[in-house]
């Protein structure tokens, strides 16, 4: 079977996206895993299918690099929104359906995309660390020397810990940096560090303000190995609403692969 695909990246978080607008089809777990494999396939942190939907501008189906259906992916949502716009399926502002419900997307003029994330009121303190679900579960730990940290080794310990069984969690490590915060993320499903994680940087930004107890509207800058993102939101004291994730989303290349 020949598959036409496009490769997009959002702050270094990269995805294989298959346009299924006119002819939707399914792929096996093994097929998806192979397409995401960096040695035997295209190579990506995840795979998405772009499909029509009767009540929304489009539907985003997201799969982890291991082939399993994934939870919400913030950078993926921004990338697939740009692809839908560039193909003429949507206008600059769109509404789409993802695994955690409806999202709004705005295509900006400088290759950036702004994506509305889910509201959340579930920040939990776990000793000196924090846990939130921003469409995907995220554990957040402050460290002093992030560049020297074994992100994979330490992240894997938390991801597989008894507190988060059976599904596990994504793990984010954070430290102050410039006018914002530097974040590195271990992603479940990829089972490795990724250059950035949209739901992860969103969780980090919310946790920073939540632990301060600073009510009101905020913009938090997040620096990752793949680039800079900004998170905008309102903190009410009881939860976070009007949450938006903004950052780059660009097409890398397109091609055909035979499975």
C-alpha cells in the first residue's frame, strides 16, 4: 500500500500527517509504529490523520509513536491546523475535534499557530512536585541544572511509577530561564525525550502561576530545545480557563511511502 504523507514540526515536536479528507482509511498499530520509526520509516514523535467531520471544520486523530491511540497533543493540534489551512480546508480561524473535545485554532502571519487548550482545575501537589492534566497527564519537577539532567532515565522512573499505573504519565523538568522557564519533557508513547511538548509546556505554565497563587490573566514564556512557545491563560484561584498555546508550526516535507 502506498501512503501519501506530510511531515510537520511544531517547535521541534515532529509529526507524520496523513490527509484523509476524501478517502479515510485505518492503519494498524504496526503500520503507525513503522511510519514513526526514525530508522525504518519516516520518523516522527507521533502520527495524525486529518479527516472531515459533520459538526466541526475537521477532526484530528492522534497516535503515539508506538502506534497506540494518544491523548491530546498540543503541538500536533497546531501543526494539523496549519496543514488544514494550507490545503484550503479551513480559514484562519477554525474549530476542530480532538480526543479531549473541541479546540479553536488561529493561524498567525509569522508561521505561528495559536491553539485553545482545555480548561483545568486539577492541579495536584505531590511533595515538591506537581501534576496536571491539560488534555494529557503531566508531572512537573523543578531542577537546578536541567542541561545536565538525565531526562530519559529520570523521566522513565516517574512515568512507570506505581502512582501512575497502568497508563503512566508524561514528565516535565523545569528551571527558570531568561524571561520565562526552560522545560525538557519525557513523553510516554514516544518513550523518549522530545524537543518540545505542547500539553507539557501548557501544564508547566499553569503550575508556575498556580503555585504562586497569582490570580488574573497571564502570559508565560517557555523555552524548549526545539524553540520558544507562549502560554496565555486566566487563573481564578480555583482553576485555569481561556488557555491558549502559541508557537511555530511548519511543514518540513511531503512524500510517499510503501507499507
